[in-house]
C-alpha cells in the first residue's frame, strides 16, 4: 500500500488524542482497537522540530536517523 492520510481540523477537536490512541502513546479506557497487520503509522508534531538538525535537508535527516534505508 502506498496511501497517505492527513488528519486536519480546528484546534481542540481531538486530532492529537486520536493519533496518540492509534500509535499507542495513550491507552484505551474502554472498547477495542483493531489494526490491519500491514498498517504503518507515523506522526510528526510541531514539537518534533526541536529534534531536527536544521542544517540538513529532509533526506539527509532521514538517512541519518534511519541508516541503511534506501533513498
């Protein structure tokens, strides 16, 4: 699969909470969660910018963080 999905919406509507539940940062308080075994999740928040080396290009940053990955 090569799909990409973006979650957008107004402040305070629960986007971050939904994503945290999906990636496992938050646990469910009730109910069940089912995932396709081929699902791959990534999340980039505004606070991740502090971890970037701004002198690197996005590709250079990725290659440094994930050595051995194909370009």
